[in-house]
């Protein structure tokens, strides 16, 4: 029998992997975005798990919103990456440190 | 009887100053306008002086309007004997400065005048506001014109000096605001009369005292907070130095007598020893430092600090006096000494700065080592300078003697050591003042300008007026004493009542 | 009478202001004559007052004519308290001042700043009168400072001369040391009596419970306050160790050396102690202190005069020494005796100075006595006057100095205590020394051969110079006969010490037979042999005497002490300024704090590298840490 | 072990493995394809949790739109694939941090009693889509509108960011040309001024 804990541990694993992904990635900003998508996915899974097991539809409604916002976010993120590429001719993260204090 | 005379005194110079900021056409009109406004303010303040009733204990010429109801802030003006005198000091000094400024050759003349006019109005505001927040606003706003005067028309290192000046005093002001807000949270009023009636616990009083005392000690300035003053003086233009020494320092002292001692006397009493020690250090140590300064303005600045040490000493020994004699008269004598010292120092330091400024205008140097034997080339100036230097070391017959005498005799009643250290100023002040005279005024001429560079008639008039005021205050101090007496008695009784 | 008393200071103030502030329209001579006339009028007024005071026994004029400060209980007025004591002083001051005024018309006639000079001496006389007639301590202090100020201005009269402006600064500063203690003493008296007024103090003096007062440094309250007052007097009256300013003050014009640094201002200290004698009378330690200071000053400063070569400095040291006599007399509570010596000394010392001035003028501003000699024939009037002055100072019988000095010695001997006996012997040796240096001066300057070139060009001065000399000479000769007045003189209402005096003739005969006469004779022969006949003795070249001589010539290193301490003060000052004020407060705290904050922000700045993964790492890491903390607290 | 459990373990292990592959892979195209795989499998998981509407949305919207967008960008940018990880330190650090994170969160899951919030699972007769729609258009109608607006903003923002305002071609601007005067173009200097 698959209990709630199974799902939670699964999404936790997914989350930690995507965090590791953010750090490991030093070259490609696209991979960073993908890691974020992954993270969102794990969060969404959590929402759905709780929604399912507590028999409350609200969690799923929120997943809906998150999906919408994530879509918007990745759209803008990609747009920024394209713009960045135009300027720097590269999308390597370790070449971008304009914010250096 | 002019109603709203205090508002007029405050807002006429400020508004005309603002107008002047935008007017920059005819220099002649500018000069006349500036002098006229200052004269008008002087005349108004003299009118105030004449109509002031000396034996009335309460505040007079009261104007009271609600301003911000939710925060209990009022537009509340009024004067007692102390503030009237300080307003007079203020208007006289600003009038003299406005005349002195006619001789200057500077850029942006209109804005220079405007800064002084605004400073004039704001200072009157400080001295006449009876609402703590209103006081705070004027107190703070006063920084702006002074900051501009030092920062724009100052010497080579003016930016550093002005920023130092600003941050130093601003730091203190924050503490002041906090303590006012705390008081308001307790008694829900900023009204001075309620402040006088308020009672706080010992711990509260101590904290309030520390916060407010630091704010005003920076302004005066007292010993460890004094280092902004020499820099500001050295960099400020002459008229700026005059105003700084004669007026701005007095604002701090006024704050002590109006907002610290009567409001939190128990806190002051429990911590007075520290402030007495600081005052004594200011008198002896800062005086010692003044001796070897090579910049005349710096020397006078240090001597100012040393003299202001007397003022604070006079303020803080009253508690020990009360413990020893429990006679209200002793308190009044000590406080009178302090206030007299304030007024006298206003004139003496102003005159010294004017003298030094004029020497600088001619020789383009303030360094003592560069100058010598000015008596040969500009005798009138030199004699005035000598006179003011002697006044600075507290010679009887000049105004500074009165204050020092009263404080020394009172401090003896409090403690032998206080009197001993404070009277050492007789030696130290003579040392720095007269050594300065010896090096600058006497001797053979060093830089021969080979021109007739002695004081012109305008400068003679200014110096003569100042000298006359100093002498009159020296031989007829009762004029001022009578003025202050009732108010000081009121304040002393407030303090004693709360102890 | 009251009006006259008001007029005296006012006349002098007017004189000072008119002469000082007048434009060039007022010529030199007319200015001189104007101020001399005003002083003369004041002198006449003061004589009227003196006469009146002596006519009505026990009359004391007391009034406040101006309330200077009145704050609640504190009242300080300007007024007068004239008893016999101050009336005499008033007269002396005005007399010497008048004489000096007249003298200066001629003496200063070539100076550019002639009018300034007259303004100063009028101001000086004004301050001195304020001091003398004061009825309270503050007025006394005002006058006290006023005379100090004018002394300062006058010593620096030749402001281009480096030595003059050094001397005046020194004089003022040392006087200020005294003033500091003086005002402390005043504060102590005020704290005790709650008044500055003499009358109140004297009336209440018996009501004070002296036993229960605080004591400081093992001294009783009154002892300490009087000690402080006396330190003020020490500076003003040039007592060891605060005497160093007086010899240097000879940089000023000679008439003011006569007026200020011999006859009047320097005696202000004596006057003050006399004035406050009811207080000093009650002290114990302070009186002994005064006695020791006075007698050692009298002896040791006299010794220096023997080796001085500057004519004015010799007289200056002799002034200090004579002041020592007066102070010593104060120390045994013989206030009127001291005052008597002050009285006679004022005349003969002023006379000596003015004679010196006349000589200096004739020799075209040469003050070195080694370049003088044999002036007797060329300057006969000056010589006679100088001789009278010298005789007076050495206490030649029947001159004024004889009476006053002998009286001091007598009184000293009568006082039965060890200290006063030692002092008596010191003063006796001092008398011998006085004889030697005075006669040395006389012999070297007026006898022998001229050593400064041609003698023929030297002429006697005009009558304006000589008349004052003659007038003073008369006073020097005959003022001593007023001894009875002084012996009986009460100060305020206090008839003080019983002075053993049985009448003129017994006093004279006793005086001639006293040890002082032996000192006189010994001294005369010593001086005659050494300086007139200029005989050389092997003994004088022995190691000990040479050592002694060079020791005395160092002036006991007091000058060095003051130079050292003033240099030290400057050094400390600059050290404090650079190390503490600029270094610690400004450098470490005021500017240091922003610098530290800046450094910190530099460190923090490197945290924000601009790399995305660094931010993310920091972010996640912080979350992990915070989460860990929360977990640890929950579990 | 029932069939659902087997399915769960299978799907979960595919997701985990491919996500690990995703973060270490060098080729961006591969990464994107791995992401597609993950999303598909997640949709299966969600279906198991009876969230069929969301599962479908995930596939349609995410895989169909967003990931295609990713692929478009990857193709568009033509990125040279470089060796990714250069320093082992970073790897160590990231593994360490995520491990700690994992342990901490695992402790939360482990110690927390989730049974208390569990309720009996009832299956709506009208289906999951109906339920979501019902609460979306009643309780969350305002949030729904805002979401729509956010999407609109995102579209506009994406366009605005990439709208190339730089003038690359040489065009004439007659308006400016007319306004030019002689003085602004030509300055005549005298000898001494040179």
C-alpha cells in the first residue's frame, strides 16, 4: 500500500535533487530554469498529495495557479535568456556577474 | 501691541530668505534688502524686550494653535526672560553679521544672505518654541543653513568639515527625538508646561537624561563630542564662524536649561558628577590644547569649547549645591553665571572671529606662525583684537568676567576641587589669548603689505559696537540679571520641587 | 566728601578715555598737561579726604554707589570704604601718580605713542584707586586685575622689542597664577560669610564657628583661604617664587617702573593683606608662611642685586627685597608697621627709579652701570636726589627708611617665636646686603671715572624732570617722622598688634644703637672698599666665594623654572592636541568608526559576488540553518 | 505488493533517475527531453492521486507548450555544449547541502503525524475537473482573473524584452534633416582660435 509518506519522500527527493541541480550548474542557464521547473513539480506533487489525502480540493486549485504562474515565469525567463544571449553572446552563468558589489 | 510678534520674528526672516534664494539681480538691492530685514528683526526683538514683563513668572507673548492633533503637536510659542535675552543676542549678532557681509566678495551672494536670514528665523524659533516637537523641528532645521554655509562658502576642506558637523549633530538629534517621543508616550503631550509637571521614575529619568544630554552636549559642545567644532570653524567663512560660535553653541546650552534640567532633574542629579567631570576636562584640557594651535580660528574654537565648559559646569553643580545648602538662591546664582557666560561668550567669540576673518581677508592666512607685528600695519584692528583677547581671558570690566566669577564662587560652594580646576582657566585662558596676541599683534612686521589696510569705517563701527556691548555687559550686568532672575527662579523651583 | 570720593576715580577714568581716544587734534603736551591736571585735582581731593579722616577720629566712610550685580541673595557693589589706612594709601598712590605724570611729560616727549602712555597711566591710577578704596573683595579683584592689565600693557609699551613683549606676557601670566589662587580665596571667604563685603565679613568674623569648618590638606579652612589670598599677593608683590616677572618688567618705560613696579601696584599685595588683616590675624600656618616667604625674599633677592649691572634691574631687585620686608612684617601681624614701610618705600623707591630714568635719559638710553661713573659733577641735582634715596633705603638714621625698617626689625625681635627670630636675623643680613648693593650702585654710577666715552656731552635734565625728583626727595627725607600715626593706625576698627613704641627720641636713640646700625656701618665700609676704592681681595677670588657668586648670579634658577614649565605646558598642549584630540577622539572614534564600517562593508561586499549560484547557495544555506535551528528547538 | 505499488515505485524511480540525469547532463537538448519524460511520469503519479485534470493540464500545457518553448529557445540560441562541472568542490558542496536539506525535511516527515489530517477519501461523482472548476469559479474567481492577467503580462513582457529597438538599418529621417541648420553642422574657426 502506498501511503502519504511515500509520496512525500518522493517529492522531497525530487526537491533536493533540483536544489543540487541549481548548484551544480555553472554553465548553462537553461538547465537552471529546468531545475526550477523540477522544483515546482515536486511542490505541486506535494500539494496534490495533501489535497488527495485530506480530501480537499483547494490544494489542486493551487496547483492550477502555480502551473499558470510557472508557465508565465518560464516564458519570461526564456525571454530574458534570449535577450541576454543577444548582448553577451553566451548564456554561461559564470560569465554573468554584473551585480558584483 | 503687535500680536503674534514671535511668529513675525520667526517667519519674516525665513520667508524673506526664501525669496532671496531666487532673487539674484542687483547686488545693491540685495545688500539693502538683507540689512533692512535684519534690522527689522532686530527692531522687532527690541520691541519684544521692551514689552517683556520682567516679574512675570509664566511665559509671555504666547501663541498656541493646534497643529497635528493626533500626535498632540502644537504650534506653541512663548518666551520667558532667558529666551528673550537669547533672541536679542541672536538678532544683534545676525544684524552685525549682515553688516559685516557687505564687505565680502563672494559668489552666490543672494543665497549666502538667504542662508543667514533663514538661520536667523530658525534660531528665534528654537528659542521661542514651547512645544518639544516644534523645538525639535527648528533645532534640526537650523542644521541645514549652517551646513550650506560651511559646505558651499567654506575653506578648502569644507566638505569634510560640513559633513562632520552635520553627522555629529544629527546623531545627537536622533537621541533627542527618541526621548521626546518617549515622554510623549508617557504623558501624551509635548507641551513644555506638561513636561515640567511630568514625573518619571529614576531609571526613566536617567535614560532620558542621557539621551537628551548627549544631544545637547554635542551641540554645545562638551568634551568628548567637541571635535567637530574646530574643523567647522576653520572651514567656515568668517560670518559662518561668527554665527556658529555666537548662536549655534548657545542652542545646546538653551536646550539644557529648558528641556533637560527641569524635565528630568532626578536623572540629572544622579548622573551629574560625570557631566561635571566632563565640564572640568573641557575647561582645563581643551584650554591646554588651545595653547599650541597654529590656526587662529582653531585656537578660538578651542577656547570657545573651554568657555562653554563653564556653562555646563554652572548647570550641573546646582544639584550638589542643593544638597549642600538647600538654598534656592545658590542655584539661581550658578545658573545666572552660566547664562551670563552664554551671552557674553556670544559677543566675545563673535568679535574675535570677526577680527580673525578680517586679518585673513587681508593677509590670506590664518596661521599664527605666518603673522607678526600687525600693530605696525593695522593699529585700530590690533587694539580691538587685543581688547577682545583680553575679554576672552575674562578680564574684569568685560562681560566674560561676570559669568566666570559667578560660576567659580558657586562651584566652590559645591566642591573645592571643582573651583580649583575651573579657576585654572584664569591662567590657561590668559596663556592662549595673550600668547596669541604676543605672536600676532606685537613684534616686528613679517608680511609687509605696504598698503593702508587698517579697518575701514564699516569695520570700525562693527568692532566698536561689539566692544561697547562687551564693556556695557561687563559693568552693568544687572540689566541681564534682572531679566533672567524671575525665570531662573521659576526653573530652579521646578527643579527643586521635583527632586 | 562722598562726592569727592566718587570724583577721584571718575576724574582718572575721564583722563584716560579723553587722552586715549582723542584724535590727533589734541597735542602731546596739552594731553600731558590735561591728564596731569586731572590727577592733580584728584590728589587735592584725596588730601581733603585724608585731612578729614584724621580730623574726625574713628570715622569710616562707607558707601555703595553702584550695584554691580544683584542676584537674589548675592549683592556685589562698587563703593568705598575709607578709613585711615586706605585714605593714606589713596594719597600715596595719587601723589606718586601725579609726580610720574609730570615727569613723563618730559621723559616720554619723544615717543610716538605719548598719548597712549598717558592714557595707560591714568587707567592704571584709576584701577589702583578702585582697588584701594574698595569696600568688597570683588571690587578689590577688579582693581587688582586692572592694575595687572595696565602693567601688562605698559611693559609691552615698546611692542616691537622682543624682550619687552616676552616680559609682559610673563608678567601677566605669573600674575594670573596668583589671581587664580586669589579668586579661590575670595570664593572661600564668600562661601564662609555669604558676602564679599568687608564690613559684613568683619562684623561676622566673631560669629563664625571656625572649629567646625572643613579642613583641606591638613589646613584649617581659614588658613587655606588666607593662604590662597596671600598667594595672590605673592604674585602681585613679587615674592619668591613668583617674583620672576618683576626684574623683566623693567623693559617698560622708566616712569612706569617707578609708578607701578615700585611704589604702587606691587604694594597692592601688602595693602590687600592689611585690608583683610582681621582675617589673617586668625590664621596660624599662613602667618608663618608669610613670614618665611617675606624674610627669604628680603634676603635672597637682595643678594642678586649685588651682582646686577643693569641700573633698573638693581633697583627692581631691591624693590623685591624691600617688599620682602613688608611681607615679613605682615607675617607677624604687624600690619601697620608693614604699611609704614610701604609708605616710605613708595617715596624713596619712586625717587630712585626716577633718578635712574634721569640718568638713562642723559646717557641716551644706556642702562649698563659698567658704562657709567663719575656722573656726580655732571648731574648734581640727580646725584643729590639719588643720594637721598639711597640713604633712605639703607636706613641711614633720621631718613624715612631708618624709621620704617628699624621698626620692622624691632617688632620682629619683640615677637617671641623661633621663626620670627630666624627671620629677624635674615632681615638683619638683608639690611646689610641692602646697604652694599645700594652704595655699590651709588659709587659705581656717580663716583670714580666715566667709563662710557665722553663725559662732556652729558647734561642735567630739564626742570620738569628735576622737580618731581626734588619733591620725592623731600618726602623721602621727612615721611619717616609720621611714625606715630602709623603705629597707632587702626585698620578698619581693629587696633591690632601692640607695638612697642615710646616716642620719637627713644626710638631714634634705640634705633641708632641697634644691630641694624652695625649692619649699616659694616655695609658702608664694605661697599666703599669694594666699589669706590675698587680694591681687590684675594678672599674674593677664593673658590667658595666665586661659587657663591655664580650661584647668586643664576638667580636661583627661578627663571629657568618658569621657562621650563611654560615650555612643558606647550609641549603637553601640543602632545594632547595631536595624540589625544586628533589622534584618539578624532582619529580613532570620529573618523575611525566610519573607516571601520567602511572596512566591514568592503568585507561584506565580497559576499555579493554577482554569481547566481553564490546567491542561491547562500539562500539555501540560510534556509537550511534556520530550518535546522527550528527543528532542533522543536524536537 | 499490489499493482499500484509497483506502478508507483516504477514511476518514481524513473522520475528520480531522470532528474539526476537532468542535472548532470551536458547537452541541453537531452536535458529538455529528460524533463519531458519526468513530466509524463509525474502526470502518471498525479493520476494515481486522482488529480486527472491537473495531470492532463500538466501534459498539455507543460509538455506541450512550455517545454516546446524550451526546445525552441535551445535551438534558437545554438549553444555550444561545454563541459559542465569543472570543480569537484562544487559538486561536493551541493550534494552536501541537499543532503542536509533532505535529512531535515525527512525528519519533519518522519516525526510528524500526518495521519491526523488524513480523511477518508471520497471520490466525487462528477469528477475532479468539476470540483476544481466549481471552487475555481466561486471561491477563487478573483485569483483566477489575476492569474489570467499575469499570463497576459508575461506575454507582453516576453515581447517587450525581446523587441529589438536598436536601429540596424540606415534609414533617413526627413524631419530631423529639415531641422538641421548650417551652424550645427559646420563651424568656421579663425586663425587665432586655432
